[in-house]
C-alpha cells in the first residue's frame, strides 16, 4: 500500500518554486498556468455535488456497534432509474456541508460522520494516528474506483508541518479536529492493536483543499474522497518550548505560520524565544514536578488552568510528571513569555 501521497512539505514547495523561477531563458517549453482558485472551486463544487447525488453508502451496517473500520464503508453508484436500496443512504442526504476560506478563496466541502469517536479531539497542529484510504472523485465519476493511497495499519500524520517535517493537505487540518479518537485500545500477545470506539467518517473535498494543481494523485485539480478512522492523537509542541503548538495560534485563525510576536521571521510555534527578550520561552513558564506512585494507588494530578504536561517517566510503577504553567506576572493580559518587558526566568528562582 502506498502511504506517501497524503504528505507534503513546505520546504519542498519552496524548493520547487525556486526551480521554476530559475527556468532557462532558452527553454522553449510552454509555462504552466495555474487555474484561478475561485473559478476552479466552482467547477469542483459541481463535481462534488454530482458525485454525492449519484452514490449511496451502506448506512444500515453502522446502526449497531462502534468499532467499525473504514474498510466496512461501501459506496455504490446509483444506476439510472434505480432507487436507493433499503439499509442504504444517498450520500448527499447524509453529509454535512462545511465552508472555509483558504488562499483567499471560499471553499465548500462535505463530511460524513459515521461515528464521532469516544476519546478526545486533536487540535489542528497535532499528530494523528489513523487508518485511511484516498480516491479520486473525478475518476469515480468516470467509472474508475481505484484507491490512490491507503493504510490498513495505523499510521501517524502531522497535521502541521514545521517546514522540514511532512504534514497533510489542508482538508485534514480542518476535518480531523472535528472527530474524536478512540476511547481506549488493547494490544494482544502478537502486538496487534484493537481500538475501541474510534472516530469514523469520510471527507469529500475540492482540489483547492487537496493538491490543487499538483499531480500527486495522478492528475491535476482532483476532487478527493478520504475514508478514515481516527484512532489516537498526540498534542504537538513543535519547538519544545512548553507551549502546545495550537496555543501559538494567537489570532485564532487556525494558522500558526502567521503568528510571530517578536517579528523575527520565525513563527511562535517554531521560536524558542517568542517575545525576543533573550529569555527562552520555556524559562518564562512556571515549572512543577509531580510524583505519582501507582504502587500506592496514587492518582494523577488534575492540572490547573494554563498548566501543561511536558514530560513523564515511569519507573517501577512510579510516574514522574513535569509540567509548566503559563504566567502573567503583571496581570496585563499578556503572558510573560510573550511580554518583552518581563524577563523573569522561573527556572532560576
């Protein structure tokens, strides 16, 4: 199974742009002209609606139980003159229409929520563990139902790239945080994971929230469908400064790249000194350490407001948990780590 298609890197995009700009003046090849995003979205909308109104899925199969897999989802084309069979539902009748603005373009996409999941929800900057498959809606409308990418075994994806690691297409950043992961899991003697009550769904997305003019799926301007199981997630702190990356989105626009408090061209989520006061962000957070002896049935601490776990080590049933708390020592509404006038190093107090 291929598992490379879903990922891309901002660094690679930059390198490709450099290569294109360095094109030899003597090259007689025709320059590629990318479609206007707004115009392409209108075309993609028509294709998505055409697919959703001409296909149905086996909804009755999911009426009982919560541990279904994405491979249990069966989508079938509605033949001309056919009515949707009992135990099945037309996709258009089951999906939720959602909207977003991306690259200054208003996009519409659709989500089918088959099971919400019983655990917590990831943030748009977190790492997710999933099983999934991806296919082209354009190809499906032509009668070709081939999968271009999938993983039947759990695989991890970063929802947010730091510019050097890989992340996913924009649609995954939008959809994954709206589902819950599994409530629990077990590992058998053979190392096989069994997940209880995972999030299960399908996203139907326009090319602009996918690869747009890229050809990762085999052609440009592909509308895509991803079936997925959201199994687990991990909160990411890309710069290991103690502040979870999702909190580095200071303006709340679901984009951490445009948040740069000290204007040093390094976004806060990958900046170890967010306010540029020469005191590391981690040192401007109040540290705490908790010792939990599970041999004595100790319970884990309930973390306070603005307190976040940064590490834990378990040895012989004794858990050492280290946390940091975001401080605002002058109560002006700006945390110390973002206030260049405050230079308290809490690790030296």
